[in-house]
């Protein structure tokens, strides 16, 4: 792919509440409908994308980042990094803050990109995707793994792979399968990142953070035909780096001390190295071949993104406040240089086999199939040939074998697809649409294969029934071998249905459990809501009851007299009724008492007659019994009547007592009525008195209102004058502050100019020294030319011996001349190019020129502000002097000298009080703003805590499911295996271990013997000549080489294990 430039976007944040309260001016403006930005008065910059203070997160993502996500899916590396000073909105833009507690509209680049990536994956079911994430932090020039905090910083290293891409060795890469997993890892990394509070930013990032998403997609090779291997795939690996840089800081503004100060030094040094890289790559004036990537860790990590093989977007965040003018100008200059950087993106495509194990397994299966076929052919060849029918049967048997082998391959295809699909489903709780589609295809394919296998089996069975004994036994033997081959080549086919059934039951159990938890939570929430509604209803009832109460005492005095009269008449009527009722009840009680006495008399009379009847001797027993029954009935009826009358008597007594109580109540009410009448008379007197007082108060209020109107007019006039004075004082303070800032900038400019003058003077001195060197070398060259000419003359008229001496002198002079000529050429080249200083000094001089330019721009902007403020102050001063003259005239006309002095003192006092009041209001607003920020932080932390609780529950459920799956797979595996086979395999392994231990002991012993022998040989070599045996002595007398070969041969014999 051809080279493309780095895309640069600039985002201007709005003014902060603190900046608005302190009346900071806006120094950065965006030109509408163009991609241009103006800083100061006339400094214009053009970029690829420009976003103002009203831009949204969604607008920035769709414009800058969405094309990078599409390129990532296509197979290109991508990088986005945020650059700017501290507090300019980098972390907010990139999305590296509290991700769980951010609302949908405020989500940054990272959460939106994650959702976009998984959405594209779900829309592409033809490819298999494997996604991994990593999160690295560069803190004080040390690498930290935010996803694995236990990893030591020494275990993380920056290296280059075989393709030249920069990688971090030792960093943890987490495999993810959904948006929630990535967001949880991002939130975990953000919580572990170093942040702190400074005077410029409450949540200042103290490190550079790099969040990387690696996408590996595997798809079928479209170039592989029917004859090609169906294992041929193409594999595309791409990465997306999200870089959140720490902001540049000034200690005078941040107020950092101690550890924060050390962090600021490291941050500024890393950003300086990044600025040098951008200058080296993007500044057309500096055609330097060396790019200082290795000056800092962050530049080494961004090597692929700046001038490398990735598509890069740089988002520069700037502050619009006039207090940050110079930092914003420097950020825009670096961003303008970054537009000249050109990258060459490469497509990360590598065609290869997905798994070598699959190919080896396929080769092994084909070998076994070939062996079984050869065995079947050899067995069929042993069958006696009995003419053409036997040949036909053999031919049919071979056709059946080929058919069964084809079915076996089709089964193998189904099983391998099912196996890969089950691997995908290993950690999933629910099936998505793509997995359901794959599952349905697999089921259809297995059903077709089974139907075909069943039909072929029935056909082979019918053919086999027609055959005779030897051929039938051969077919059965072939089928048994084929069954062994099928069982060996496709072990998962026996357990696929069971695995799917177990997966369905587990998923239903999990869904039921989740629904029960949801019902419980819903009940709890409903109960809480009912309690809240009841608790809210009580104050409403109270408020209604309080609303019904009269508002003042005067409403009690204005009650209706008719209500009192009706109440009194009702009370009197109730008293009379109570008296009449009590009389009736007393009469009723006496009557009931009389009836009770009569009943008692009848009872006694009946009892007496009954006793007389019993005492008499009647001749007729039947008559006697009849009379007794009659008397008993009368006696029982009389007793019952007595009981009823007694009960009525008790009830009447109760009613009589009630009537007595009612009489008492009536008497009390009469007393209350008399008391109320007395109170009524008193209240009427009080009401008349209150009415008189109210009339007097109304008259006084009217007089006071007239006075208040006059005072309000005077107060309004005084307030206007005070506001004028306060505005003038505030303008003076701002002017003084601007003057102080201008003085600081001027002092800084003077220091830079002094340093620049020193470098220029050094450059001038160096050039003068080079000129003198050039003159000195040229004079020396002339002198050497003269000497060479003289030597040549002497060489012609000299003898042979003198000629050799003169020739040697001539050669020495020529060498010296060549050296001087080279030196003169280098000096002339330096003078011609102007490269008098060293590259480091040239770079420092370039930075000083840039710094002086930025400071001159800041001074110019400050001068314009000071000039405008001075004009406003002059105009306000003239207005104020005119208003003071009017005030004095009014005061002279209205009052004497003493009152005028008092008014002047009062005026100054009011001005001071107003100024103090304004400061207090400003402090109050700042405190309210801080309280609001704290409340928002608490809400974010609470929502993040709830999110983490849900994530923990989800992880616990997944772990339980994984544990159940592993246990079931282990149980199934052990059930399929034979117990005796396991015992035999264990015995075999124990025998192998014992044999290996014996071999290990033998080799250790051999190694010790050889070491001893080597020491003896070394000692004998030192003590020469030694008393050696015949063979070694002969070897030594021949050559040392033969002796060494003898020693090596003995070592090899011992190492192999044979006797020497």
C-alpha cells in the first residue's frame, strides 16, 4: 500500500467552571465550516479535523475513529493517541476514566470502538475471530501490566518481531468473547492506573497508558479448489492501540512537590522525546536521517504508529483559556508538524495451515486406512477363486469398502466441525445467532450422513445375506475392522448428543436460577417502593391537615356566631332527651323487677304443689306421673322466664347507667358552653383592639413605604456608583496580573535570548576559528609545495644514496600534504554548510528559536489585552470623575460639611464591604462546585460498584458452569475407559519411571567417572612426562590429537552404555 499521512484532529474543550468564575478569556477560536483554528489574533492552523467546544463524543468517533475500526477488521494495524497539556480533556476523549459510571452520550473512543468491533464480528459469520486485549502503563519510564499487577517491571521488555513490529514481551493478553468482558478489563486497568490531584486537574493521569485490542480472524482460503486441501486457511492478525498520554505540566501552575514533582519530570521528558520524534519526522527544515525513537519508552512503543506500518490518528486537545496560551500554541505547532509524517500501512495476511496437529492427525488416519485396506485385500486374495461369481462378490466387497471409507471420511468431517464448534461453546452460557446457525447446519449434515449410512448398511446387509459362508465371514471381519477404524478416528461422535443434552439442561438450570434471582430482587424492589410511597404519603397527609388549620389568630375571631348558637341548642336538646330516656329506663327497670318477683313466686308455688303431689298417695299412678310432668314443665318455663327477666334487668341497668353518664356529659357540655360564651366575649374585645392596632400599623406602613422608595432610589444610585468603582478595581487587578504575566514571559524570553546569543557567539567563534585554521592550513600547503619543488630539484642532482633519502622525505611531505588537504576540505565544507555547531547544539538552538517565537506571540497577545484594558480604564475613569463631580454637587446642595465627610467615609466602607462580599461569593461558588463534583464522583463510584457486583456474579456463574462441564467431561472420560486398561497403563508408566530412574543413576555415575578421569588426564598433562600405559604412551608419542580422539571415544562408549 502507498504511503499515507498521519491524520490530525484538534479538539477545543469548553472553559471550566473555575475559569469562568475567574473571568478567563478565550484565546482559541474555530472558523465555522472549515478545518481551521485561530489562536491569538492572527495565527491560523489547518488540520484534517477541527472540533469546537460544542462537539460531542459521537461526532468525534464517527469522523475520526470509525474508519480505523473498519481498517482493523480488514487486517490493518491502527493507532489513536491523545496529545496535549494536562487538563485539556485527553482522558475524557479517549475514554480511559470510570467507564462503568459514564452515561451513553459521554462514552469515549474506547467503549464505542469495542462495541463497533463486536458488532462487525457478529455480522461476519463466515470467519472465526479470536480477540485478545492487553493494557500497559508507562510510569516513570517503567512498564507496568495493568491486567496482571503481580508481573514484575523487569519481566516486561520492548522487542521487535520477525516482521519489524514492536511488541511487549511478558505482557498478559486476555482472551475475550464479549463487550462486557472487555469493559470489565478496561475498568480494572483504569482502577490500577496511577492518577493524582494537582492544582490544574483533580484527576490528573501520572502515566502514559496503552490499551491494545488484537484481532485474529481465520477464514477459508477462497483460492483452494476442490482438489486442494480443505485445511487451507488464511489468517489475518491486526492490532488497535489506544494511547492516552499524560499531559505536559509546569511546576509553577500545578504546584507539584515530592513524588508528584518526580512524576512531572518523567512525564515532561517522555513528551519531549515524542516532540523530538515528531520534529524529526515531520519538520521539512530538518532532513535528519536519525529519528530518536530510543530516547524514551513511549516513543519506542509508538514507533509503528509514527513513520511505521499503521494507520494513525492524532487527537490534539487544547485549552481555550488565555492563561494556557503558550502551551496551546506549542501543542498546535507539534500537531501541524505531525501532519507531514507519512506511514506505509501493510496488510497483515499470512496464508498458512491453522493447526499442524490436524494435518498430522489426518496423515495418521490415512495411513491406518491404507493399512486396513491392504489387510482386507490380502484377506480377500486368500479366498479361493471359484469362477466369475467369486470375482463379482470380491468386486462388490471392494465397492462396499470404498463406500464405507467415504462414509468414514464424511463422519470425520462432521466430527471435526462439531469438535471445533464445541470448543467455541466451551465458555458460553447462551448461544448467539451465528452459533445457532452453525449448530443447525451441523445437525442437518449429521442427519444426512446417518440416513446415507443407514441406507448403505441395509443394502450391504441384503447383499451379505445372499452370499455364502467364507465370503460372509470376510465381510463381517471387514466390518469389524472398519468399526474399529471409525471408533478410533472419530471419538467425539459417541458423546456429541450427550454433551448437547447436558449443555441444554445446564443452561435451563442457570436460566431458572437467574429468573428466580430476578423475581426475588423484583419483590424486594417492589416492597421498598411501597414503603417509600407510604412514607411519602404520610407527610402529604400531615401537610393537608396543616393546610386546614387557620393561618392566623384573626381567623379564630371571625368564626360564625350562628354555629355557636346551633351548637348550644343541640347540646340542650341532647340533655333533655337524655333525661327523658333515663326516666323511661327507670320505669322499665321497676316493671321488670316486679315481673321477676311474680315469676319467682310462681316458681315457688309450682315447686310446693309438686312436693305435695309427691307426698300424696294417689291410686292412679298414670295421673300422678302426668301431673308431675305438667308441674315440671311449668316449673322449667317459670325458671326460664326468671332468667330472661334477670337478663333484661341487667341490660336495663346498664342502659340506665349509660343514661346517667350521658346526663353527666350533658352537664359538662353546658359548662363548656358557658365557658365558650365567656371566651367569645373576651375574643370580641380582643378583636376590636386588634382592629384598632391594625389601622394604626397600616398608616405607619404607608409612611415607611414612602421612605423606603426614597431610600431605594438613593441605594440604586449608590449601587451603580459602587459597581463602577468595583469594576474599575477589578480591571486594575486584571491589568496588574497581565503585567505580571508579561514580565514573567519577558524574563523567560530574555533568558532564552541570552542562551541563544551564547550559542550564536559560540557559532561565530567556531566559524572564526575555522577560518584561521583554513588560512593556516593553506599557508602550510604552500610551504609544502615549495619544499616538494626544492626536493625534486635536489633529487635530479644528487647521488643514489641521497636520492633514497630525498625520496623518503618527499613521500613524508606528500602524506602530510594529503592529510592537510583533507582537513582543509572538511573545514571548507563546514564553512560552506554552516554546520559549525554539534547536532545537539543545533537542536537546542532550534528549540530556543521556537520557544522565543512562542513567547513573542504570547507577549503580543498580552500587549493587546493590556492595551484594550487600559482604554477601558481610561474611559471608565473619565466617567467616574464626572460622576464624582455630580455626587459632590448633590452632597453640597443637600447637607453641610460634616454630613459630606460622613458620606465619604460611608461610601469607602460600602466599597470595601462589597469587595469582601464578592470574594465570599466567589469562594462560595467554588465550594458549591467542589461539592457538586464530589456528589457526581460518589454517584459514579456507586454505579461502578453495582457494575462490579454484577460482573462478579457473572464470573462466579461462569466459573461454576466451567467446573460442572469439566467434571462431567472427566466423568464421561473415565466411564468410557476400561478400569483394567487404566491399571495396566499405570503399571506400564511405573515401569518406565523405574527404568528411567535407573538410566539416570547410570548416567550420573558415568559422568562422575568421566570427570575423575578428565582430572587425572589434566594432572598427567601438567606433570610431563607421565608414566602411561602402553596404549596411552603410544598415543602421546604419536601425536596429542590421537590421544584426544582416544579420550573422546572412551567418553562416547561410556555415554552410550556399552562396556569399554
